[in-house]
């Protein structure tokens, strides 16, 4: 039978926003087990079909990053092993920077060097890389350090048992602490209950996926956000910007001006494109009005079309995710002619989390000043 894939949202627990999609491939009809949920995968000959099913399932979704599981043996095999992935990507029209590859399955000690070389190859192509099944799969901790993953995906079994098992909870907390030390994100998959959600939040995990976080009838994901402990003076400064941010449209810092123009043309609602480095740290900001005016003007394509978009970018105006709304307004007000440019919200290590539109800030602060 043909592989089936389910695409489910990855939710930022701090904001309730959907920031990515995770593809879980059901191969049980082909004698294997699901790919993408951190558990062992099926036969190698079925993987190509499974990858294509996952990419096809996400074809009609928004261009949010797709978290896609890949058996470790394919990465270790190098170019030959990754041929099914490249073919599936080509047929789906997805670009490497839009797909986070999660390496899954047991890794033998002798395969260590091959795995690291394969991960470097994926990064060179443009993929972000992740390690899956963390907490129950065989994964030496120093291998996680050498692999330099963008994301660690916890084992679903670990997440399921941690709510009632203090020992398992200690393992999950240790993985989260390891990720912070590596500068990596952590994804907790398979969340089915509020106690599980509370547990992973207690570890400091921000990203989660599972039946509890599926969209409702209106297409929105409802996540109970923890009440921030604010001092009375801090409360007067308004909500933190992480509660107001929107997904950012990003391109690699070396992207061409024509690629940036295509991003603006394909989605009329976006107001900016953020140019980021390999670690997702903002390096430049392209404002729609100024950029499209430069490109569409006389000789615009001749001057800029074949060159780097960074030449036309402004320095990004960044604000940490914990910045209050009033403080963010002060940052926006220092921009002079760029006063209405989008602000870029960054996390603790300077990575782009999303953008903040000044118009949203103005509405929020105006509401704060209304009499209750």
C-alpha cells in the first residue's frame, strides 16, 4: 500500500503560534513503523515513497518550515543514500531551507564519522538539521555536541512517560539543559494531555506537537499560556513582544535580489523579508516598499537583479523576545525614516523568532491607554 503522511503543527508554547509543520509518515501498512515521530523506520526501499508522501501532504500548506524525519543510514551513506530525498524535494518544489531534516534511528559507534560528514553535507545544501528520538535512542551526548544540531526532537515515549515518572522527567530536563548549552531548540512531540504540556514547559521546552495542539474548527491552535509574573511597574509597560510577533519570511544572507523579489511577489501580505545567516541570526532587513521601488525603478533589474539582496538591505532592528511593548515602541521611534519598518524579534542567542509590525504595537499601546 502507498505510504500515508500526516502533517501537524509545531507550536511555540510561549506565544501559541504555529511556527513549523511536522510530517509523520505512517508506514505500518508496508511492514514498518511511522517515520517522523522518533521511532524506528521501515524498510529502506519504502523510504523514497514515504518521503514523497510527506512532502506531498505539505504541498498545500503554508510555506512554514517542514520537520521531516530521515533514517540515519541514509545520511551515513552520503550522496547515494540521500538521492531519494533530493528527488522527493525536486518533485515537491520545496527548497532545502524550508525543510528541517531530523535524523532518526540507532547510530552505531562506527558510523559516527559518516553521520557527521552527512550532516555537514545537508547543511551545505541549505537544510537545518535535527536529531530525533533523543532520550531513548542510542545517542552519545558528545555526538550531539559534534553534530551541532539546530533542533533536538525528544522521544515520544519519553514525553508520554515523563508526566508520571520522575526519573523520565529528569532525563527530559537534562536533554533540555543540554540543548541550551548547544544553542539548539527542543521539540516535544506527541503531547496528548495538559500534564504532559505542563511537564515539558517546566523543562524550558518551547516547541511542542501532538493531538492536544491540533487546530480547532476555526483553524486556530489554542494553547493555555502561563500567566507571567510581572511586577506592577512592569505590567504598565504592556505585554512582551513575543505575544505579538508574526512569522518572518526569511532568506539566506547570500540570497539574490531576484529571489527576494519573487518572495515579495508570491505573497502580497508580507511587509518585509529578513536575511539570516546559517544559524538563523538576522543580518539584513528588506522593506517591501523600498526594495520593490529599487527593483522596479528604471534600470532596477539591470543594476540589482543578478546581485545579492543584502546590498539593498537595511541593518535589522532587533528586540529581544522579552521586551515590553512600550520599550519596543521606543526602539521603533529611534528609526527616523524607518520608523514604520518591522522589528525583528530574537531569542536568547540572537536567532530570528519572527517579526513585529509597528502598526500592531501602536494598536496594543493605544488599547493599554484606554480607560478600563
